[in-house]
């Protein structure tokens, strides 16, 4: 066991708090916290905040005493440190401003969406994923602005998420129609744009864009729009190693209702389907940014291929998810 605690020096709520971490896995940290009756509400992304009256008991239970500086360094080296930009509470104000700019006067819809994205059972498909997808879209479309239909689809694409593939996408698309159609009366967007946004959301079930795209979206979207949308949703597959590790750990948490073997089979099948394609990212911009090195070779096939075959899926006794 590798649990660490720093001195209770953080003032809050009339007392002082310590930080409790693991250098091995969040599972180890959660197990230790549960065994010592630390409330799940005390967990903050990569650590537990524990009041000073618990300090001595936790040390006696096996938590190793370190300074605050040492604890930070241990957490960074472990790969479990979650940067501020990946903390839902830190990015909430920025997302609310982005929604208000997209749909003026529809703040209630945006607030409801953000509450959905911040549901506690989401470990990866949360508001951080939404923020990263919006950033990826901006990068793909640069120097042109991202079409509002595509932005609306991004906000809704995982609005319903219960780790039920196919059902989640269908329910999210229905939420598009239910929530956005009333906005057509105020001129925020058109009925054709609502239909097109719902279609984009439904396409994420397979991440394949049908040939009859123009007919399905009423001519609102081009093939490039759809390709950019799919690429932005999958950009995490090309993330740097530490972020990728947090991503796959998050997905495994979301699919904890599946046993290790069933989960590994399902996720490896998903990745094998992508590895069978000529390239993972469909658009030229996405391929250049995330799929190919300077010589046109695919950047990440080794990592994905190991996981699709089941190799490289276990780390320190845990099953690692795949996408």
C-alpha cells in the first residue's frame, strides 16, 4: 500500500485539512478511504481532503507522512495528478459563458446541460470532455469559426450518459430535439439546424458518417463538418501519455458494472474496428494533427494495438479500458 498524507495546513470550515493520496491507483485510494469511513464527498479529482482531527488515526492506519511539496511531487510522478483544466469545478464558469454566447437567453437549457455533464457517475464523459471537444473543434476549424450547429451537437452529444452504447446516443439526440426546437421560435437556430445537430449526435454511436449525409441533415452540414465532429470526439486517443491514462481509467470506472473480461472484450473490439481503418481521424486536419507523424506514418497504432489484443491492459493489478 502506498498512501500518503501531508500535514493539516489548509484552512477551511473552521479547521485545517490534509491531503490524502495514493501513488498507485485511485482504486487503492478509494479503498483506503472507505475502510476508514472518509466520505466520498471529500474526494477532489485526485485526493481526499481530510480534517486535522483524522490525521493521527490515518497515519496510524498506514498513511505515510510527507510534506506538502513531497506529496505534490509524488502525485505528479504517479501520473494521477489531475490538472486544473481537467477539474469540472474550475472550468464551469468558462463553459457557462460559452453557452451564453452560443444561445443568448437560453441560460436555463445551458445550466441543465452542464448539470448533466457534471453528474457524479461520470469519470471521463464529463464537462472536461465537453471542454476538450470544444477546444478540439476550434483547432480543427481554425481560422474559420465553428458552425453553431456543430457547437450545439457538441454540447448535447453525451448529455445522456449511462454507459449504455447506442441507447445513450439516441437519448442524447432526442434531448437535442426536445430542448432546441423551442429555441427556433426565438431565432437562436433553425429547425433544420436542430435536425442536423441531432443527426450528428446519433452518428457518434458508430463514429461513421453515412454517404447520404446531406439528405439526413437537410443540407445544413458538409462532410467536412461531420468528419471534424467525429475527430474532435476521438481526439483523446492521441492525448499525451498521462492524460490518456486518466482517460482510460475514467472510462473503466464508468463501465464498472461490467466484469473485467466482458469489458476488455467489448473495448478491444471497439479499438480493433478503428485500427482496421486506413486512419483513425477522418479529416485531413485531424489526421495531420493527431494521426500521422512528419513522414505520414500513424503515431499511435502501437499503443492502441496492444490494448486491442488485450496486452498492455493490466497495470498494477487493474484492467485498463481502451477508449
